[in-house]
């Protein structure tokens, strides 16, 4: 809807894709962060339920971040520096930190 409000309807599809991919990354990172505790407590975890390995989850996150980066290139921003920084560099940093807590410190 932001694309329509801004008078840039061509941004609608890439922004929708960015939102979906960002949601995927957030869901996966949450599942990874909770995995050990969930398994230890017998709680439901999407990775355990789908037998998704941590390496597979990392690949899914990396693919989604790349998809976000590619979709950002299709968005017509007045000034895209902040969204590009947050949705590329900072999101990659979050993925790295989640899978390797000693990374990017």
C-alpha cells in the first residue's frame, strides 16, 4: 500500500516480495534462536517439526536476504540509503549473529 500512497505503483510488487522475504527471515531466525530450548523442553519448533537442519535454515535465510537485495534494486526510492542498509547489511549481520553468535561483534 505504501507504493500506492507514494504514487509509485511499480514499487508494489518488489515491496511485497521484500515483505514476504523479510517475514521468512524473521520466522527462521526466531526458530533458530529458540531451537535448543524448545527441543530441551519438548516444545514445538518449526525446524524440528519439519526436520530442517540449521544448515538448511541458514541457506534459506541467505537466499531470502539475497532476494531482498535483488528486489530492493527494483524499488524506485527518493532516498534508498536507509532501507538498503537495514535490509542488506544489517539483515545479513543478524543472520550471521544468529547462526554464529561470535560473528560481527
